[in-house]
């Protein structure tokens, strides 16, 4: 009785063979099996058995080819997807986005240009600069990146991250003479889809739902919004020069504007400088270039739509794209109580009230001679923030006024200790404050001088809780002091020059942030607010919060 031998190749060798060779092996196997069939002619099921075996081998080869393709994509990604960066969360880092998963705040690992800004070098848990450059790295994302960090992605190159925060507690209401009132706010839930179109072309977006809803719903007690906070496509060219195509992007000013996930700061609310002078989240229709100048030094330069001195609703923009006609009052976008908080340019439809374009730029540095130190300097300039048809309350038209901003900040995790220090200074200058709407709206309490400025200092200490909880939990007690002057310099315009002192504020913020994981933070904060108004700020608060980012 004759013996038949089928050709056998280990599955571990198939990925190493060329496509044509694998097909030849399959054909040879088929011939071998057919040859055997003559020896088994007596068996009526031989043909069916041969066909089933060939189909199984074909599926196995296709599966191995897919695995090999994914492996090649991952290898091409290089250091951006190295073992020390969990693939699911570092989505934005791997593709040049700054919404990448962070390492523990103790490590102060910075993101790449948020999915928007030029990145900075990360620090290891001891505060030493790691080899992972903060330069935007847009390497292709492997197809096995998770969806929401839970399951493998069904689409090669697709990844979805998320961040969000919930706030609760008690705070004074200055509109109720400082009465303490309890509250709860599902502040935001943000989805972060990313898709690697090719190795060098990356799509990124940020879809945000604020305050528990996408609109106003009296029945369900919702009072929220849904918005596209970021939307752009990156083209990776060389390390020194890359292009971000026109889209919605974050203005590269300060650190928290580009790294505003709740795991990146310790207070329940964002640092105060980013709630007024820097209108976080400060976003604009924009295009930019960015890259690495040298190790530890990166840059980003942006051209964007200008901020507008118009803080009223869209209904008050005329079809001619002007402010309401003379005789109809409107709210300012820049004022001495809210700073630039309401001055962001429109993102939907052709609703800009100015043809002016603004320029901004940022340098991030992490010097090798000072391990644990990261910092940045950034600037913004608009030649004119005055909208079309701007006027005072008496019907007189207002002229132009420029806006210039400078920001410098640092973060220093002292090596081999738990000590962390942060500091920031920001200043805004107005070319002609007499033309700002706040100085011409018959309300002297919100007047604006020729400048605004603020500074802050923070000290924190990272305390591992492993010896207590037998886990990787970490507690970070902190204290932050912030001073703002939103009504600095002389006042000019048709309003009475009667600044009330409400624009000069001090914030004493203390609390603790507990990290069960680098992706989750539990916060408790007390804040005492002082201003120079007659009755004081009456805005103290005791707040708790839960935040996540993955």
C-alpha cells in the first residue's frame, strides 16, 4: 500500500515568505493532496476533504498576511508607539496630537501638539526627561489600537479616546449676596476619534458634549451643548517641518489651553488664568506648521481667524455680517470683568465679522541639562479685533484696535523627589482701548485699560499610596496662588472712567488630587477669591470632581 506525503510549512515561517512564494507553496500543497487522492480513490469523500483542507490553508495564509501587514505598520510607527506608551491612550501623541494618554501627573508627561499644539518632552516618574520627544509624531497608528481602550479597533488605523469630568459641591453666588448654594455639573464628555489615512496623513477630531446635553431640554433638565472643538488633518513631512491643514485648532498659547484634560491639572476647575485672560478652550479656524528645531526644542506657528470684540448672540449678527445697527446695543467680546472669555471667532458658517487674520506661535523646551524641567513661551497678535459696524451707545462708529498677548510658563518636577513646581505669566496689550466696545457701552464697571495681565504659582507634592493601599494610587496635595488685573492702565472711551476694582482679583486655591490610575483623578478643592470691589468677590467654593482621560 503506497504512502502519500503532503507538503508542510510551519505557520511561523509563512509571514517571512513573499506573496508569490506563499501562493506557490499553496499550489504545491494542492498538487500533493490531489496526488494522494489517487491512492485514496476508494474513498468517496476524498475530494471534499481536499477542498476543505485547501480552503482552511487559504484562510490561514490570509490571516497571517493581515498580521504581517499590521506588524509592518507598527514597526513603521517607531518610537511613537514604543512599549512605554500604551497604544490605546497615546492616540494623539502617536499621531502628533496632544490629547494623547498621559503618564501619571507625577511624571508630568506632556502631550504632543494637542491634537493641536506643538508637544513637549515627557518626564519619567522621577522627573527626568525621557527619550520620548514632544515633537509632533504622526506615525501611523496600528490597526489593533483599541476603541475606547476596551476592544480592538475593527478598522485599521482608527482609534477613539475620551476624556470628561463631573463637578459637585457648594459655592457662593455673588448675585445672591454671597449665599452658599449646592450644585452638580456633568461638565463635559469628549470623544477623540483619530484615523491614520496613510502613514503620513492623520485625521483628528474632538467632539464635545457639555453640561449633560446637546441643547436645552426642560423635561430632562439638560442645559448643554454639542460642538466640534477640534477638526483637522495633519501632513507629516519631516521632523523639522509638518503642516496642519485648515480646520478648527487650538491657539498655541500657554500649556493648559492645549492640555486641558482633567488629569493635567489638580484643581477641580481649570487654572484661573485659563478662565479669562486665556479663553480656554481657545480654538479658531486655523492652519499651522510645526516641528523639531533640535532635541528638547519644538515650535508651532499658526495663522487663524482673529478674535472679535463681539460677545452677543448669532441672532444679532446682520446678514451684512455686521454688528446690530447704531441705536441697538450689543455685548462686548472683550471687557474688564470677563477678559477675552467671549471673544472667540465663529466656527460655523461664514459669520466672521472681520477680514483680519491673527498670527500666533509657541516654543516648547525641555533642556537636557535640567532634568524634570519643561516650559514654553508663546505669543499672539491680531491687527484688529473691531467687528464690522462697531459703534458706541450714541451711534458713533468705533475704529480699529489691535490685540497682542505674551505667555511664559514652566513645570518642574524636582528629580528623585515628589516636589513639583509650576508658574505662569500672561499679558495682553490693546492698541487702542478707546475703540473697545466695553469702554463705549454705558457700563463703567466693565471698562478695559490698555492692558490686562496675570500670574500664578503652584506647589504640589506627589505622595505614593502603595504602602497604605497596596496599589499604585497617588495623592497630590497642592496650593495655587493667582493674581489677575483685567483693568490695568488708563481708561478711554465714552464711558465714565470708574473702574470698580472687580477686575483685580486674587485666587487662593488648595486641595488634593488622588490618582487611582494615571487615567482617573478624584479631586477636592477649596478656593478663596478676593477682589477690590466694595463688597468683595463673594465667590468662594468647596468643590469635588471626578475626571478621566484615556
